[in-house]
């Protein structure tokens, strides 16, 4: 065989071998632990060519989800938007994108209540401790919260949203405009009836009803509850966090600037404590920092938007003389207004929510 033929055979052999190795390495199956990083790298390259959507059609939904989290991290606003666009509730009208003011403020990722796993930031604590001039530090706060969940449920008792269900709520304030309203049976028809502080039902049944599923209060406004009512605590200082564990057990005998109920009758399994981060969110997002901090009633209104599908509001607003009196008492001090709260701004927001039909407002007699 001549040298020329030998050279041709040698070159042909090299070419065939090269094609073999090229095909072998380009088609080999990667180990499972290497597949996702490899595909993510592919996505990065395809992004640069502007054809990400087309190239990913053959990948599984699970892989897309994982890759999206790694490649396109979502910020808090995006998370809120995703939650807002969840499957609608079973009511005739659910919260929707048409409720423009509501959607501009509503942050469903904010946890309304403390749980054993809640991690409060130092920034939120520093805001919260200034509400009533708390002097103790963050460690005292964390100890007080940890003690709460030694006797109360680690997760708050909440009805979960469902496409086939309509969780109706009546938020019942204490305004004098309830007097003579005859709203009692209408209020009692709701799944959840939330009442404020010591607002009584006995003797006022025709106007305010008899049903109470949740009673919102703070230590200075505490009243005894029956065994089926949720105790919803708004805490404005560390002492307020220490109060429930003692008031429901041995008794709260700590000195206080204002009179505090030492013992209270309530169901330990139905105690819920409002998250300071939720209070800050209401003040900054909904109230735009107006007033020192929002009233308990207004924060309860916003809380209801987080736990209910349909909200009806009763007993909010001043009387005809612009006094903030209660249906169960005669206001002795006619100059009394709303203290550190911006009552007029709160009511303006409520009326705006009502005008968009996000809530239904009953103005009384």
C-alpha cells in the first residue's frame, strides 16, 4: 500500500473518531444532581437570545418553578400580587383588582397574628416600642412572646379561604349611631362577629345582636368572655404581652399606670395576639403615618380584610355633633375626640372602601 493510501486511511480514522466522541459527549445523560444546574445555564444562554419562553416548553412544571425561584427572585410586592390574584372566594363579590384603593394598600403576606414561628425585625420592634414609651429592650420582648406560646396555641385559629366558601364578617364598633338601628339580627347572621373592647350586648340586643365570635381588647379594656369567643389582644407594650399569660392563670398583679383587669375568664385555646408588624403596616400603608398610631377599631377593620371574604361594618363614626360617643353610655366630656388616633382620616378611608364596595358600611339610625 502506498504512502498516500495510508495517509488517507489515517485521516478518515481520525475524522470518524472525532465524530464519535463529539456525539458521545453531547448526548450523554447527566447525573440527576447535575441536570438542574445544566438546564439553568441553558436558560441563561437562551435569555440572551430572547427566546426563553419557546425553549422551555418541553420542561416539566416543577423544573420551571424551581428555576424561576433561582433565576427570577420575586420581591415582596410580586408575592403580594400573586396572593391577591388567587382563586376567588364563594361570595357574590370577592376582593378583586377592581377595588383599586384596596389593592393599592392590601398586603396579604403580612401576618395579622403572632405565632410561635413569627420573626419580628428589630426595625418593627423599635417602631412598636415608641407607641407607649416602652423602655425594655428586644430581648424582653422576645421572652414575653415565647412565654405566650407556652400556654396558648402556637398557630392562631383561623378559617382558611376556599373558592367554594364565603367567610362573612360583621365588624361591630361602639359608635352611638348603633342606638335605635335595629341591626341586631343582621349582625348575628354573619359567620364571624368581631366586637370591640367592652361593648356590651345585654340590654342592646335589638341594635347590636347577641353573637360574638371574636372580642378585640387590650388589658385596660378587658372583660370576661364565654368559652366559645376568641380573645384578640392588641399589645402596645411588653406589659400587654405579659398580661394574657398571667390574667388567664395565676393573675396579673404588676403595677400599672392604668387599672388593668387582674384575672379574666377566657378560653386559652382561642387566644390570638396581633402582630406588631401588622400594626405598623396599618399605620404606614393604610394611614400614611397619620396620627400617632391607628385606633383599635380601625386596625380591626383592616384585620377583617385579611381573615374574611365579605366584610360588613357597623357602629363606626362620630355622632351628629361630631362626638365619638358610645351606644352604651352618655358622653360627659363633649370635647372628647380620638386621642392619638386620626379618627376623621380613619373614617374617610372606611368610606372610600365602602364607595368601592370593598366593604358594606351601615351608618345607623
